[in-house]
């Protein structure tokens, strides 16, 4: 491999309490198709374009021993050090669907000063999902 070659960003792995339930929720709430749900229910993937969203259990001896135990939020006032972001043409409709499918509303979509309409929801594992339009820089007159 050449030293100047840049790797493709392949996966975002979300550690969850129940892989099958999370895969089903994310597919229905955010409009994705399920690519794979392992029979063991220890790995699931969504068809999400060039980068795959994958799910795996919070605790597993293969990775806990190697890289440490995954720490989840201890209360609703804490959240993980990452959030998942999805872009939509119609953020209001996407937000409404997510809440109807079981997402916990955090903040309804609103126009932000950086040129993006953004709303936030949370899932049972404490993962915050940002639902937004494609960002457009504000117009300066």
C-alpha cells in the first residue's frame, strides 16, 4: 500500500443492548434497509451508502478484553462521545417518522445559523441522532 493512499471510511459501529431490536428500529425510524443481521444477533448492518452503519452488543469478551469495556451514559444528562448524523431533504417529515417509530424527541428541527435545519432524537441506548438537511453556508449580503 502506498503511503499516500487514503483508506475508505468503511464502518461506524454502534454498541447497543439488543442488536436485532436496534437494527429494526434504525431501519424503520430512519428509512434504511437491513443489509445483514447475523443469526447470533451479535452483528447487524444497514444499507447506508458508502459507509456502513453496523451494530454489535455493548459487552463481548472478544473486544472487552482487548480494547476495554464500552461505557454507556449513566443518566439522560450524559451521552456518548459520538452522535450519528443523517441528512434528509425533508427534515421535518423524517423527524416525525423517527418519533412515531419510537425515537425519544430531544429537539424539534430548526434552522441553525450555520445554514442547516437540524433536529435531535435519542434511542434507548442513549445514542443521540442528529437529523439534518445538507448544510448550506449562510448567504452574506
